[in-house]
C-alpha cells in the first residue's frame, strides 16, 4: 500500500507467480513506463491471486486462479489517498521507511 512507481526503466512493477497472493492498495503509478508495465504474469497458469484497488494511474484489477482465497487484511490499518503518494513519498521531511501503522 502507498507505494510509488515513478521510474522510466521498469520491465514490470508487480510480478505475480505461482501461489502468490498480492493485495495492492492506493499506490501511484505515475510514469508512462510504470503505467504500461504495472503487472507481469509469472504464474504459468497456476494458483495465484492479485488485487489492485484505488491506485493512481492504473485501473482496478482482480485476478485469481486456483482454490486459494484472496488475501484480505484481518487487522485495521490506515493509508493515505493514492493522489497524495507522490508528494508524501518524495518529501524528504518524511524520511524513509514503512508508513504502515497497525492498530493492536
């Protein structure tokens, strides 16, 4: 969540493969290269789940194959809007590292 994809040399941003279970939320795909190469299929038609929601620059996606259910967080978490991702993550005052705060 809240990841920034702003490079011009991406072969792909998110790769999903066999037994992967990926939930992408409120990320920003801001360059043409990132938008065009947002996801890559490494699954070889085997079990996987991929869900992309509320992101900037790409449409929502929900792909699944196999019997495993889609990962849905069971804990409370807070994100900021995808439109804010570039400015928040590029702001040096915010520092580096994870922005995820899990409430007990």
